[in-house]
């Protein structure tokens, strides 16, 4: 039986859950590593899957496999190989801009490890901060996810086939917002 995609109303405890998860992870990270709460649970008032997404930013992604082995002791199951993030349509980027490592814990936490300064490190932070600043965009994005989960509750491929391009549209607008406001990648959340 396939897993059911469920999008739930905003939960005010998501930020506290992030901080509880972040504390032991931070202790295992190199001093210069960044740790951020990303994804929909990082945007107050946004409907989301009840999964906390964390992003670790490393100065060199080659350090990710050893770090993920360390984090396995905290219950994070590493994906065996470095993978690549989604490439937005219309962009041409070197592969290094999309490389990441990944681990998860029992469907409750997704841990994304990316190299600081790369396209895929900036993308989720820009989206998060833009949605925090633009409640109407956040509400529309939340409704897209609610409807996708309703229409495709057992088809993760269909869910992401629509969700990813919607995210790309949001980030295209967020790029203009970032230029206008002087947004930069923020310091670590924890």
C-alpha cells in the first residue's frame, strides 16, 4: 500500500519542533555549518505535510557522507548517495549547483545537506522568506498543496509534477522581491 499524502492546517508547534530537533544536530555539525528550518512548516500560517524540513549548509558537500553517518546515531537514516535537486525549467546550471545529500527520520523529518552558496542552498531559503513576507502568495501555495493532496493522495509523482513548477513560479517572483528588498541568505536559525 502506498503512503497517503496528507496536507494539514498550520501547526503553531512546528517552529518549536524545529528547535528541539536542531539542538542535537547543531552539536554534531562543524562550527561553520549553517542550519535552517525550511519548507512549508517554516512559514507561519501555511498548510503543509506534517514533516519538518531542515537544511544543513556545508562549505564542502564532500563532507556530507561522514556527517550523515554521525547523524545516523541520532536516528537519521541517510540516503546512500549524493543526489541532485530539481532543476527549474528554463535554467541551465552546472550539476554542482544542484547536488545534495539527504537523510530522514521515520517520515517526520527530512534533512537536506547542501553546499553553502549553491543555487539549491539559496532556493529554499528564498522561497521560505518570500512566503513569510507575502501572506497572499503563501495562502495560494498552501491551497495548491491541499488540492494536490486531495486529487492525488497516493501518487507522489503527480503531486510533485505540479508542486515543483508552482514552487518555481513562486521563486521567480521571489527573485524580484529579493532584489527589491536586498534579501540575502540569512544566518543559521539554530
